[in-house]
C-alpha cells in the first residue's frame, strides 16, 4: 500500500496539463495532498502550499508522488536529485510513468540504502486474459473523448460520486495511473501488452448485479494517432451500455500533435457507435461532458446550451455544475 499523505512533485512541468496526475489527486482526494514541490520554471500550480522536503516531513508526508505525466512518461534527469534526496530523508516515492522508478539505478540504490519503497503504479500485477467478448451481467458506462487529457476521468468520477450519493450501485474503474493513485486500484491499461488490453478491461469490469453500473475511466481518443489503440481496447473490452462524449471547446489541435486538428462531436459519435456496437448492439450515447475550465461562467453556459441544442443530448460540465443530468440519462438502459 502507498502510504499517505502525499507531497505532489510537479518537477518542471511546462503547463498545467502536464501535471494532470497531481491535479486529479488534488481534486478527487484532497485530504491526502499536503503540498507541492516545484522546480524552477514549473508552469503548473495546484494551489497547494509550496513545500521543501524538510517542511513536508514536518507536515507528516509519507510519500512523494510524481504528479507529472509527460509525453512518453520519462523521468527527467532534473528530477532525480530531488527524488533521491526524498528517499534519503525517509520518504517513499510513487510514480505512474512508463519510465519506471525501479529501472533507475541511482533511485533504486537510494531506496535500498534508506529502507524506502519505490511504487511504480503503471505495472500490471495480474496475468490478464485475452478478451472473449462474452456478454456479462451488470451495466457499464464509458467516457470517450475528442482528445486525450480532456476530462474523461473526471466525468467517470463525477458520475460515480453522484450515483453513490443517490444510493445507486456504482463503481469507478480506474484504467490509468492517476485514477489508480486516487482510488488505490485499477488496471494501468497503456502498460498492458496489446493482445491482452481488452481482456484486462473485461477482468476489471466483471459480471455484477443487473442494476450495478461500472463507470469506466476513458483513455486516449479514437482520433489521436498516438493513443487510439488504447481507446478501442476500452470500447471492446468494456462492452459499454452507455457512452458519454467528452470535449474541451478551446482546444485547437490534438494534445502533443499540433498538425492534427480535433474531430467534431458529431464525428466522434458517428465513429464510436459502430465500433461499440461490435460488442454491444444496444449501446447508446447518453450525454456530453464538456470541460469548460478555460471559459467564464456566461461563456460556459452558452457553450453547453449550443452543444445540447445541436446534438439533442444532455450536456454538462460535471465538475463545474454536477453530473446529475448524465446520471439521469442512464435511467431505462
């Protein structure tokens, strides 16, 4: 188990989205986030107290969590001195990067010398099966997006929280490092061997009560050349009964790919539904989740109203105004 509370290490994140792991922890499990540690030039700020390692120790922090998810998941050399010092001071270190902590000889040695633990949450711990596509009981909702890092996890968490508030049966199913660090369990899908990705999602969302909903954390985008394979594995392994489309209206291009524009929500709808119907012919798109963080209040409301009128689907920002209407849309499925 990863010991809490956390100090969120933001490193030299070039923008807030690069620190989405830290952002997710702060927003959805704030009681464990005591502070943040930023290197010079860091352009991300979680609104938490900036702490030195000494101050974090005084505040009772147990684990330094690498809160950055950079392209390719690489541990920057600039980070290593801080992480090694943290280990020497008695902290554990946790990360969800593709570049594993345990594969860094200097960090591995520092952990061993100081009796500390390196937590790599992006390592599969189960021998997942190959997907069989068999229908299973229970219901499943999957968030899909016009891009990656667009609010799919927030949507699933918000819907799960609202369903549990209403006394409905629901479980958030984490499929990435941030969700796993928030909830303590899940499948690090993008680290699973390709042939087993859909099977890993079948494993994650097993047969359940007929009125139980799994809220499956989405990943990537069908339109993102780098990550579309992960998205398709979620669709086919999850066999969703419901899809919620996620969008960020101020994006001008795919995350990390300035030469690729974003699809429209109509394109996402018309592409995702036929693929989802391969494994569940009755799947429906039930709503739209819009990340309006970059918009003012009036502009955000106009944006939501325009999309809803255009698509004929309940459209909300679940973090800003709540996920109630998305949960309402699941009724009767």
